[in-house]
C-alpha cells in the first residue's frame, strides 16, 4: 500500500470521463435580461451606463450577501441581523476617510489609499463584531428558527443604537473622493469611475470565494457542510468551528460591502443595513439558499433589474425585485442553483 | 487471542421523549465482522448512531480501544478511528466522486495527496468509481453511491467501520459486488460492525452476530453457530428474523 504508481487526480486514461455539465440557464437569463433591456431603453449609451450601474450594484449586494447565504446553508441560521455589519462598515468608512481626508489632500493615489484603508478597517471591525455576534447572540439559538429571527433582529436594533451612541443619530455624508468622481467615456456612454471600481472589487471577491470553495479543503468542507453537516462531522471535522469561520468571514465581507454601499449612497444612516436586508434575502432566495454562485447571479439580476426598471418605469422599480423573485421561484422553486441535499 | 475493539455496556438512548435503547451490551472483536441483525425498529441504526455520538447515550458506556467515548463529540469519535456509512449513505451529491474521497481522507488536502496505491485498491473493488471520478456523486446510481459511501470509509485505514444496511434497495448484482468488497476487507482483517436485513448476506460475511429486538440485545454468538442451529434460528426467527429469509 505504499507504492505511488498513479496520479490520484486523474486516474482514468484513455476512457471518456463523464463530467458534470455546467447549468448555463441562469447565466443565460442574466444575459437575456440585459439584451431585452437594450431595445426597451433605446439608447445604447444609456443602456451601457445603466448596465454598468446595475452590475456595480449587483456586485456590492453580492459581497454583502455571500456570507449570509453560506451561514444559512451551513448551519440553517437565519441571521436577520446581518445589516448591522453593513452599517458598521459604512460608519467606519465615514471615520477613516474623514480622518484621512487632510492627509490625502488632492492626491488621487492618497485618496485611493484612504478608501482601501476604510475597507480594511471595516473588514476587520466587522469580523470582530461577527465573532461576538455569533458567540453571544446566534450560538444559543442553533436549530431554533423563530428565536433566530427574533434575537438576530433584536441584535441588529441594539447594534444600530450603539452606532447612534458612537456616531450620533443623524445622517452622515460619505462623499466619493475626488479621484472616484466623474465618469469614463465609452463612445457616448458615461461609465462612473466608482461603479467600475465596485465592479472590480466584487469580481475579485467572487473569484476569491469561488477559488476557495472549489480548490481548497476548507472550501470542500463548506460545500459539503451546506449539504449534510452531520456527515461532515462523522468524517471527523468540527463543523461548529468551520461555521464560526464562515460567520466571521461573512460578517467581514458585509463590513466591506457596507463601505461600498455607503459610498454608493454617498451618505450613511444607522438604518443603512436594515434598509438593504430585504434585498439581501431576495438575492439569497433567488440564488438558492446556501449557493454562492446562485447568490452571485441573483445579485447581478437584482442589480440590473433595479437599474433598468428605475429608468424605464420608476414607479415599478420598488416592485421589480419582488416580481423577479416570484418569477424565478415559479421557474425554479428552490432558486437558480439549488443545493441538492437541502 | 481475540480482543474487543468496541464494547457497549448497558447503553440506553433516548430520542426526544422516546426511549429507544434499553441497556444494550455487546462487544465487537478486533479483525472480525460482527453482524447486527433485527427487524425494523429494533434499534440497530440507533445503536450505530449512539456509537458515533450522533445521539448521546443517556446511560451506560461505549468503550473503544478500552477508552470511554462518553461526552465525546462525533468528530472526536471519528478521529479516534471509527468510520461510519449511514443508511442514507451520506453522499455529498453536489461534490464529485473525487471530492467526496478527498473529504473523507483527513490527511489529504487535495486529490494529489490521496494514497495512490490505496486508491488503486479501491478502484479494484469498485471500478465504477474510477470511471466516474470527476462526475457529481448525485448523478451516480444507487449502487454506485453505496460503493462511494463504502470507499469513503476505507480511503484511509480506520480501526472500525460501522455500516448501516448497505444492501438496502440494491439489485442482486450490485449486492454481490458489495459482498465481494466486504470479503476483501474481511481478508485484510478489517473490523466491521455491519447492520443488515439480508440474512443471506449476513450469513456469508459475519464472524459474530448480535440480534436486537425492541431496543435490547436478544442474542449474541458466532454467525456460524446461528447459521448451523435450526432451533436457534427458529427461536430468533420467532422473534424477528422471518423478515430476513
């Protein structure tokens, strides 16, 4: 049993290896919605502007919601308090960027450094808060859905009040730094610089998450745990420890998303997290609870839909995402990419 | 001299308000296959789950390699050297065959770190796993999933393997394949505690037998003695074994 004779990663030679077929339909739906939007909007340049805006919004929502879907998938925990990490991230951005404003001055590079510092501090602070939140609020209510909803919402209310104590109850402006204001011109289309940055950051986060989930043992454990946590434990792995790690990472990403969302809104209120909460749950339900890829595609769908309908029929915009969720669930009742064992 | 690898002493298990196991006591000898027989609802699955710590024993003790497993969580019990193949098989359907095995091999971080020689041995037992190596486990047939479930339990050496009704719902040809694999494990002196409803399979594999009824142990002894003793079979069949014939 000790001779190494074959490569374990590719044991079959010569024979045709059956492989999984990737389900392209949800991605095709995304492309279809974008293409349907073009003739409805009429002007290609406006369409480009709205599409980039939609993708940027979708990316930010994905960053915030990715942790939420894994937390639910892994431990069946309904965390309605996720918004508090968003709010914390956004308020930390006001302090860090405000504090570094003088130092950054007119320098574009320094302004970008200030933005990234705000993201870093928000990420770390939300991670610490996430660890505390799991330990104090979530851990006593494992397996008790109703209590989870009540206590995590209560946790968010307490968090919001603490934010008011620290930063005050008033709205705080979070203007984009000079370097991120304005637009790139693509022909006649104006593409806002900040939205390009948000899209890039979202793409990096998605790539990092996808790589971790697909290529690392931790990722394998998370994917397996989402399907059958009891079996993962029977194989000798401590799922609780893994869950804490996922919860903390998800909270940290929500903090990072809070900075991006705050800059997207350009002002911050203590309820900023609660305001996004409904959108987050729409996204993770559309995507399929526990599915990171589903969350990603769902977030982009929501982003595009919100921007297109906001332009075409502003009165319908508020309803558009609920309508999208209903349509997707009629098509695929368990979401775009259902996790099969759930 | 035979030694007891696993011992259950007066184990009681409650699931919610229900008292399922009523003082179960038996031993599993090292290097042997012990069959756990009994009709549906006799407490066989509960016994395996109690050993794994998935349900806690409310009274009594489970000892493995002479040490009590009391108070240990399931992952700690597993890392002491017990592999578990549940009745549901517990296959991660969204993961490929390869990923299922990488996960089961605690020492391997990726497929390249799997013990290639052992993997070849597993492919010899279950050739279908080689063919469907990169295929999602959820798309395998029922028999192939069962093969994967057993392969997961043996991808690394384990001191004891608990297997719950592996033949359930499978075609006779697949059952023969599994029996061959279990016989190979038996030749290698692997210690197995196997729950089985198929008495013919139990008779061909078992060294020892434990018959359960209504949450208690109704009989323990050698499988050969049970197979050769019509009167004993009759008495136990009167209890529950008629369903196995």
